[in-house]
C-alpha cells in the first residue's frame, strides 16, 4: 500500500485520533464532571476538542465541506470556554483548499507542524536480541498495576518531577478507552517508562509515551515501541501510526523502528477569540 499519497489511510489516522480523544473526554468527565474539557462534533466533517486551555480540531477538510456557519458554531463553542483564547485546526495535506481559504479569510495563521508516521506490519520484524539485559522487562499492564503505570507515565511527563493524584487519574483514564493497552518498562524491578497503544480495526496508534527523567537516553523508548508493534501485529493490525514533533528524539526513534513519514500536519491558529 502506498503510504505517502493515501487519503484513505489519512482519514483512518485522523479518525482513530478523534475517536480516542472523544472517548477519553467522556470517560474523564464521568469520573470528574467538573473536568475542564469538552468536545464538539460536526457530523461527518470533523470534531473539536477542548482540554484545559487548548482547543483543536481534527479531521476537518477530509470529508464534508465546512460552510461559514460551521466555523461560527466552532468559534462560539470555544467562546463559551473562558479559559481558551484561540481555536486551532490540525490540517493534513489532503485538506480541501476551500477550508484553507475560509480560515485565511478569518485571519488564521500557521503555528507549527506535526509529523505523522506510519509503519506497515506485514514485513516488520522485531530486532534480534534488542532486550539483552535480563533485568529489564516490558509487559502489558492490567488490574492494580495500572496505577503504577499511570504514576510512571505521569512522572515522565511532569516538568517539576512531581505527580499529583489528579495527574495520575487523568493519565490512568486513557486505559479506560476501548481497545487501548498500556505497557510498563521496569529495570531491576523499578518502573521507569510507560507507553500506550490504541487499536481501531487494522490500524494501531502509539501515544502517551514517557520515561522518568533519570533514565532517559538508554534506549528504553525503542523497547516500548517494539513491544507495541509486536502487540499490534498479534492483534491483526496492518499499519501503526504515531504523531511527533518534527526533528525530535521521538521522530528519530520512529525512523529507527521502521516508520516512514507519511505527512506533516500544519496547525493553524485563530486570532484571539475573546
């Protein structure tokens, strides 16, 4: 299958992102109705997600054409959230040019790129003897171990090396999303890295990956990538996708593990809405 010029696969990639984000918000609000997040669906056209002080649209320009009133609805939805100042749209290279023109008319401007990677699993094989150290283990988590996984991932993400109960619960909620699995890496029995994969049909998506600061730079992320690819292949996936910032350690790790750059998404940002 062609990876670069493949609008059908791009639709599936954007759809798995939308489905997972939407279900995560629903699950999180079930546990915490006061959670500062919400979503808006424009049936068949795309979805807008608000988490904290960020609102971003996914899937727009790939299916139905947006009309001016659709953009008014989106901006009104964001305007109701006082903590959000801007709307953002993640646009693929397959985006309808009419949407680009509409956003330009509203003075949306380019903000940054996101790199979308894909690996075909049919001929993918794990590297031999990559896990040489018997003291290092990688395994799927379940039951009470999901709390340890959540603590490890949250600690790896934390900027000040602290983890609150709220951060743990927010992270653990990702495992409540259907067809999502978490993996925990331990060294000498100590949990030091974690990662996640979601599966939708024959497509898997890697996301929410982190390593505790003191243990970075030792190749642990490559072990977690490989274990999740193995898991996806066993589940019958034909492709796995992941989104990174361009030219980062994460991006280079994807290349090392057989991923190909499928496309860059342009993230465009509105003028201040409030």
